[in-house]
C-alpha cells in the first residue's frame, strides 16, 4: 500500500503543471473546510437550511449540525476527485486529468459560494 502511494506521488510530481493544479485543488479544499468550520455556530435554535418557492413555507429549518454535512461534502469531493484525477492521469492522459482538476476546482468554488449564502441565511435565525 505504501509503495502504491509513493508511486502515485511520483507520477503526479513528474508533471509540474499537474502537480501545481493538484496542490491548488487540495489547498482550496482545505481552505474551504477551515472557512466552513469557523463559520458554523452551534445553538439551540433551528437554522434555515433549505429554501423553495413551491412548498407551504418558503424556508425549511433543521438542527445546526446539518451544516456539518457541508464540510463532509468538501472532504468527500477532495478525496474522490483526487483519486479520480490520478486514475485519469494514469489511464487517459495528461489533458483529461488537467481538465478534470479545473472542473474540480470550479465545483469546490461553486459549492463554497452556495454554502456561504446558506450560512448567511442560517446566521439570521
């Protein structure tokens, strides 16, 4: 297992551009987790976690620890997309791995923007 990990790191660091993208993606994920963990506040109040214009009420509330799933989502994205990008690099080539890493960074940024807006609404309650 350790040998496979060392081999994976060596194959990623052989290409400087892929290594930089990989590092930026992981730093972005870590920064997102740190940001989200500092913004979530525990309280006895229920916080707004969902909005829709189709229901009887527009805002749906849940316990504060529902917001911890945002952190779990970013961690799952970091792990799964790292593994998938490594596999794409090995099986399909450099160009597709680079495109997938850019997609992964865009996904984390969009998720972070969405989570930030939800946390703004949650802080009002």
